[in-house]
C-alpha cells in the first residue's frame, strides 16, 4: 500500500497568501474586464506581443491579464483540497467539507448559467472542477492504495494532454465543436469554437487539479518543518515550469516510451505549464511576504474572501447580465468606445465601487438579516 502523507494532529493555519492572491486576481479581473469591454479597437495591438512598440503598454497589460484565470483556477483547487484534506481522518460522509463542496457546486452552476446561459464560463468550470475533486477524493477514500496527490497530478496531466488534439479537430478545413453533433450544452463544456466555450474543461481543469495536488502536499510533515519550506516549494515548481517546461515534459515523454506510452500531446501543452509556472512564482512571492509580515484580517483580505459576490455583481453591472442593462449598454468596444485614459479611469472607479461594497457588505448583510427577522419572525426562530 502506498505511503500516505502524514498529517500531524495540529490545526493548520490559514494560508493568508492565498487570500492575498485571490484579492489581486479579482481586482485584475475587474479592471481587465472593464478595459477589454470598453477600450476602442484602434487602441488594441493587431500584431503579436511587442511586435509594435506603439502598443507596448497594451501588450504588457494583455499578458498580465492572461494570468488571471489560471491563477483563479489553480487557487480554487489548492484551497479547496487544502481544507478538505485537513479533515481526512473523518469518513467521507461525515466530512462537512464534502457537503459544503456539493452545495458550492450547485450554487456555482446556478449562478453561472443564470448570468451567462449561452456559454460555458468560469463559474461553471469551477463548479465542475470542485465536483471532479470531490469524486476523485471519494475514489481515493474507497481504494486507499494510491496517495491522493498522485491522482490529482496525473489527472491534471491528462487534461492538459487533451487540449492539443481537441484544438486540431476540423471538418473541411474549419474547426468544429466536439463531440460533433452533440447538444450545445455538452459541446460548450468540452470544445466549442466561437466564444461558446470560454473556459473549456480541457485545459482549464488541468490548473484546478494541479493546484489540488499541491493542496495535499501542503499538509505533509516535511513542508511544515520550517516556515520557508512552502515558499521554496512553490518557487521550485514555478521556476521549473516557467523556464524548463519543454525539457521536463520531454523527459516524461521519454520515460513513457520505455513502457510503450506516448506523451507527445503532453509535450505540446508546454505553454500551459509555463503559464502555471508564473502563477506559482507569484504565489511563492506572496507566501514569502506572508512570512516576513504579520498579516491580520483587513479590507484587502476580505476582498479575496468575497470573490463570488464580486463576480456576480460585476457581471450584472458591466455586461447587464440578468438585469439586461449595464455599463456595456452605454460604452463598449463596438459603440461609444473609450480611449486608454478614459478606460483606465473607468476601471479605477469600477474597482473602487467594489472596494466600498466589501467594506460595507458585513453591516449591510447584518442589517438585511435583521429586517428579514422582523418581516418573517419565524425565520429568526428557525435560525436559532
């Protein structure tokens, strides 16, 4: 039987560097979505990055924006499994994290399809990611032969390996959805060109499952012996995948050849690992910062703890989701576009709105609960 990662009988501390990273990521998402939705076409570079010096600022912004969703997806797996594995001693059905996880899946699917029913967006993707993590965890608890982190890392590699062949599926020279002829609902989840599959399961869940594997490793005894082991571990992953993704994956492909397995498609996913490497470098720097500075609960941390609320409201305000009117109704890249200065100021005001919202969200929630208790007295008794 494979040796399990030992879990000392101590309560694991909250990983504040994850909350900091989530706060940065959600703020980057807010400004990224606002600028991308409102900036005029003439201010966007038509060439490859850094090919035209006149668009240097835009190119830098565009590159940074590309790391937002991989960071979210990676941190989702890492945080969820870190908390889940902390209760690993409990049976599957008695683990409250399991129940919370399934409830979260339903909640994310509800909001995802309510806000954007015609495409497969990040909320639906995260929902299926958490569902997958739960099912694999259940399999691990049932079999108890292979360590959990092995499951997650292997599945991550398999998901990344599917991206290249899916991207090359064509009919009469045109890229087509897959599975071909299936309902849009299924195609949007897996591979559907044309904006219907904004966050397809492959490769998006590769980030989530890899983060989940790291979440398990963060419980190991050796990584918690000193306060610097976690930053060094994350930095090692980050540097390795950022600068040597092709070499590492080619080595895996070579090893596979000795046992008759072909990992060529995994090698073709090297850019996905490179992207993930940058994410882990950022996480390692934030983890180092957490160890150098005493971090307490503050407004910035609370922003990272309320990402779902921020995402839902920003979809309504910017894109007019559900309410059918939003900022995009009046300003967008297709009509009344903004110049870079206007878009930058607008993005700053957009972020400020959500910072104020998070500042007042707790007292507003408490006030709302008190009003409901007055209007519906039985609700108060039920809560007690």
